[in-house]
C-alpha cells in the first residue's frame, strides 16, 4: 500500500477542483445507494435488476475515480465491494442481511475516508475489508448461525449502531424539501410583497387601527420573505474555503510568498449562485497570484513586506452580496493595457485617447487582453477576465475593477441573492412585454440609418438580412401577433411589400424635407434578435429590447394551449403578466421553416453544435513549444518520477512503477514535436493500456473541459486524435493506443492486414457496423478506429436505441458495450437473438469488465466474441476476423 | 312522473347566486363556484386567442385566464371602466380563469324550482342572449322586477375551446 505522504504529494499535483468534484460525486453515489442496499435486502429472493445495476455502477464509479486519483485504500475497499456485488448480481449470492451489513459498513468507511481524503490511505480498512473478503471466500449461507460465527466483526457492529444513533438524532433538525416547493413559496412570498406595497400605498394614514394592522402586515411580510429566501441559502465559505489551498500551491509554484485573509465567509447566497460562482472566483484568485503579487525580491525593492497579501471579503449590502478581492501587488498599469489593446487592434488610438484610466482598465475584460508580459501556467492568456465577467453577468451580477500602479488591485463583485428559473430576454411589441428564453437566443442586433436600407433586402415574399455573408430570414413580431392564421406565401409577400414601401416612403420624405442638404441624419433604428429554431435561424424584429430578466415559467392555460407561438407565461417584476414566445412555434407559424431559405452552412454548424459533447482533458507539456492533451477516460493515473530512476536497456527506457518495469514513451519518438524539456522531476501518464507503458511529460497544466469534437483538418499526424484550441493555444490530442503501436510495432503482429477485405473497396460495399457505447468519448474513439479501417459505423448510446437502429437498417456486425443505462449489452443481445430480424448477426462485446463471470454471461447471451477495452490492434483484428468468418459462411 | 316527484323533494332547496350586470341585464353564477371578485382589470392580451379571451391577469402570483363575458353572451365588447370587475372561479371549476363583467351586483337567493331551464319560450331575452344562454348551460329566473339569467360556470371554458376548434376548421 502506498504510504500517506505519497498520496498527499500526488493529490496536490492534481487540480483541487478535480478532487473536490470527485469527493462530491462519490458522496452523492454513496448517499444514494444506502437506501438501495436496504431495499435489496427486503427483496432478497428476487432482487430488482435495475436497482442492482444502479448500486453496482455507483460503486464501480467510485472505484474508478479513486483509482485515477491513486487513493489505494478506497480503491481496494471499493473493489472488494464491487466483487461481492457482482456475485449478488449474478444471482450466486442472495442479498442476505450479513452481506448488506458488510456492504453498508463499507459505504460508511468510504464516506469517512472521503471526509478526510488527504489521510484516506492512513485509515485502517482491514476489518471491513477482511469482513467483505471473508464473505466472498466463504460459501453463502442463509442460516443465521453463520452470522454469529462472524463474531470477530462484532466491533464493527458496535460502531455501526453508534452511527445509526447519530443519524437518528439528525432527523430532528432537518427536513428534505423539494426545490419546487421552495420555488413556489418564493413566488407566493413575492406576491405578498406586492400586495403589501399596494396596501401601504392605498392606506389612509389618519386612522390608527388600520395603520397598525398595515404596519404589522408589513413586518410579517418582510420576515416571511426573508425566511423563505434563506431556505435556499448557503454560506459563501463553501467556495472561499478552498482558496487558501490554491494560494499556497500557486505561491509555491511561482516562488512567491502569498498570504490570504478571508472575512465574511458566513455571508449567504442562493445555492445556484454559489455553484456558478466557484469558477469565476478561482480565476480571479489565480490572477491575483499570477499577475498581482510580485516576487519577494521585487517586493523588497519596492519597499513592501516580503510576502504579498490577498484580502477576500464578502458582505451584504442593499439586498446584494458584495465580494471584494484585493491584493497589494503591482497593480495594473493602464499604459500596458493601452499597448496591448492597440497591438491587438481592438480599439483605435483616438478611441483610447477619449477614455479615462478607469475605462482603460476595464478593457482588460476584453478577450485576448492581459496585463502579463508572458503567459504562464497560472494565468496570462487573457481569457480569464473575460470568462469571469461573463460568468458574473450571467448570474445577474456586476463586476468592477480598481487598480493603482504599485499599490494593488481591487475587484468588486456585486451579486443578487437569489435566482429565478430561466434567464430570458424581455422585448416589447405594441406596448406588451414578451420574453424570449435565452436558450433560443443567438445574438442581438440593432440596425441604424443606412444599414436599414442596405442590409435588409427583400426576396419576393421575405425580408432577409445579410449577417456575416449568410442570409437570415426576418420576421416581424408585430405582424406575427396581428395574424392568428399561419402565414401563407401571399401573406408573407404582403408584409414584405408593406415594409418595403414604408421604408421607401420614409426615405422619400426625408429627401423631400431636404434633410440631406441640411446635414440632418436620416435616423431610424431597428432592433432584432437572432434566434434559433431547430436547425434554422431567423431574425425577430421587435419594437424595443428591454434587457434580460430571470423569469419563473408558468404553463399556458389549457384553453389557449394550442396557440403555437407561446411556450408559457410569466409574471414580471411590475406584477404584469408577460407571454413567453416559442421561437419554433413562430418559425412554423410564419412558414419560414418550410422554405429553402435555411442555408446549408448554418444547418451544418448547428448540427455540430448539437452534437458537441464536452469531455475532460488533461493538459500537459512535453517540449518547449506544444501544448498536449489527453482525455481523462484514457488515463489510469499520473505518477511523479525522477529521471535518475529511468534505466536505459537496449536504447529503450524503463522505470519501475508498482514493481513493474514500465516502458517510458517519448512523444518526439513518434511525432514531429519538440524534444522534451528534461528536468529531474518529471511525470509519467499511465494510460489505460494492457501493456505497462507510461508517457513521459514535463508538466501538468490543468484539467479543462473541451468539446469532444476535434479538428482533424488543419493539422494531423499519425498518433494524434486531432487538435483543438484550448486556452488560446493549439492543443494536440494524443491517441495513446496508436502511439504505442508506432513506438513498439513488434508488439503487434501484422495479422490484421491480411483480413482487411474491406479496405479500399468503394463505400457502398463497405461493411456496416452497429456500435453501442454509452460513453461519448469511447463512442467517438472506437468509431474513429473502425472508420479508419474502412467500415461504415452507426452508433447508439444504449441497447434500446441499438434495437431501433437495427430495425432501421441492415448491419454486418454488432460491437457492444455491456454496462449501459436504459438497456445494457446483455439484454440488448438477448433481444437481438430472440428477434426475427437479423438475429444471426455476429456480435462482439467490448467492455471494461474483465472477469470470467462477465465473459461467460456475455457468451450465454449470444455474443460471439469478448474483448476488453481497449487494445486497438486486437480489437480491429477481431472485427476483421468476425466479418471474414461471416463472409465465408455465406 | 319520476321527474316531477324529484322536483317536489327538493322544492325547499334554496340556491345562492353571485349576480352581476352586463349591458344592463342581470346575470348570475352559482356562488359556490366563485372564489373571489377582484377589481384588478390590468390584463395582458394573448394574441391569436379567440376574441372572447381577454388575456392573462395576475392575481397574487397566480395567472388567470380572463374571458370577456360580453362577447360570450353575444354583446359588443366594451372598454373596462371604474365599475368593471372580474369574477374568479374556484380551482375545481377548471384551470384558473375568471370573467370580466360590467359591474357586480347583490347575492340573490332563489328557490331552485323558480329557475326555468327553458330556452325558446322566453321571448323576453334579446336575440343574441337567447342564442347563447343554452350554450352556457343557463337557466332563467324571474325576480320581482327583472329576469336573472344564470350561467353554468363550468361550461364557460368549453365555449372557448369549442370556438377554437371552430376557427381551426374554417382554415
């Protein structure tokens, strides 16, 4: 077992947020399954399959993530629990109380270790672990005498009872309430406030009796509202708490002495706000450490104390929460910002001359502007502040920045206490307010004067706007509202003609009035929102744009539910109702969806955007120039190594990790990239690969969420999955399986090529493969491998979808994952084999489960082959073999 | 025979109606269906809805659909004024809704057998009203000096959805 010190080191090299999210996720899993265990126990004769799967998956995820973080103790415990569960699931063991007891003890212990993850490897797990292994090794028995025989674990039972007692006491002071109920309470309280206000206004002050009643109503209402709001509140300390750690680590990394002082941690904010505030705040703190605070030498030279200070203060003021982050660092020099802005041509010199220093400081919020001379690991790419501002503004907050050169920088955030349900854009048409959900909003445009004439053009029945070389159909909200019947071509033509004439008349009037000669400006404006409906976009012209507001959505009354242009109604702050527009409904109503006007480009882009899943990737450095990334599902863990431990054997480098000689791979041996920046302390990425290999890297940058879709066009090399722009620089995504093949070709016999009958054939004769995989990353990866070998691939994310696909078209081979939601791989194949359509199709299980039990079960369900994720070469060979076999059969 | 007997049995039953005026005439709805009378007449129009639908109105955080009873009964629509009120119905009558009336009047208690569920015989009703009273499940009751026309509040919403179906057919 790895000793404790090592764990801490290892953890601190990883992003603390990653660890946080691991803890919270694992806790969620563990909390949820406690009840499930108890239910399983109740239905011991006939355990619910879905429940069993859920429990199994939960423990499996905890194990996987703990393994990645190298938490040996947790992995070990979760592993033995998983094994026990898999046997219960297989029906070999009935979920008797003694098993459930042991499993619950395991859950308790895992939860306890999560609470103090730094020392989790120090926790003594032997008794629970032993108890579970004991149960695994001994024949299951239903007699209660066995339970007594495990008296050696009596101590644990005692511990459990104490845990139970404690949780029993907790029930008294807390109640779980659904957020919906809280929201509803909140709405009612809001209304009560309105009533109170009206009452206070209309009251006759001279009569003392109603006056005192009104006064009490006033007090009670305010208190009620505050109490209800407080139900959703959480202390801001939840996010502040992790900053001392971040500051300490960054300080160490940057060679700076930084101290952080926090006050006002107890200030409370709405749950949703707290959750979305974590990222922007972290960015700001990183900036303070990266740019703000100087090195100790610089500080001493400037006559400041050696260590820098960051002050973090939160306080309530006027119904909002204020957060101030100030440092006593070097401050931001407006001159540097000026220079950068000019360099990037974001503003012209004359524009800058008109701006005050404070305005110029605010330019730092523009994307691409940074005060640092050089980007570093910590900050300086100029993305951060922009992200921070958008993040804060999304929450309905505001952002302010003050800085004095040489004295420091203060950032001031003001945030609302609560959030309503959906953010919407409020527009008016004919004096009525309407809400457009932000989710269907792309951008807002305002056309003035000349642009009105030149940029809005007319086809015979449609106004269109040329937006960045794309034609955007235009819809006038006032016309939509005035016409209850769906638009016909004639109606559209009529509207187009009306506005064309109006425009001409207005222009004529202006010319007639001699406006041009008098130097008057032909002044008119037109506001419109670019909205997206399904695959198409269109511009919605409105009278006025009022701004964004968070609104509580209420459904339409059933008597008017069939009206397609609305999706609901809401109550505005003024107490007036407003209708929420259904953009798709408007598109249908006006008939623009049916038109060919939708240009292909937009459709493509939208489809790509819809497909765009996100994945977490580890960013790292190898050589001096490039930034690399590897997606997390491919990584088993990361190991810090010393270069002096690397041994050179026959020109190959090896290092011993966990008692195994591990081949050290260097990226520049397979790819045309700059050679490694070699230091004594390096890292080794241990991928999920069957062979003991490790990828040598010089430094970890961060973990970043990136789109799963990679760019393969602009730069591509064998051994890469593709590229993507992350944090403003091009990032190469490593295909570790291919890389191992390139560096160690002899590991892979060239058996596949002979079988590749499909390669080089025209696409219509290409073999059709149905791929079932719930993990979007693996789905892409495997699909890519198959397509590279010339197969046509159709994907499905679970068994249910798989069956649908199978009904739709013919396939030559099924490749299926086993663990999937909705319908798993075993059930899926059973359905296929028992079906009447393509029931003989060859099928291959591709899974991370690697036990004989799973193997056997898969074969029983009718899989022809069983492959463990993921040896690219073997997988493709097997695919070729299976298809070849099929060919020779027919 | 049977019916006559039943009528006798309930002879003594009194019913209370919440009455209001539209175009000078007196109308009423079962008081047990009424949630409240509200002077709030600031409504938000719902474009595309049948004209009988005035719009949405916010009553203490609850959105009610507001119907124009004048149009439903076949009168011309009229601007809201100081006397205009909305009669809001209880949730059991249907999704939250209310009707806009010209002014509110007293509560009227009548014997059930005073109510005549006749349609054609009553020549005293104006043209349009006659046409619609049957639709709203109404009955008529002779008071001392005038007629009280009774509407079944549960049928009002159906009229709206029927109207809609009609307008869609005509497309």
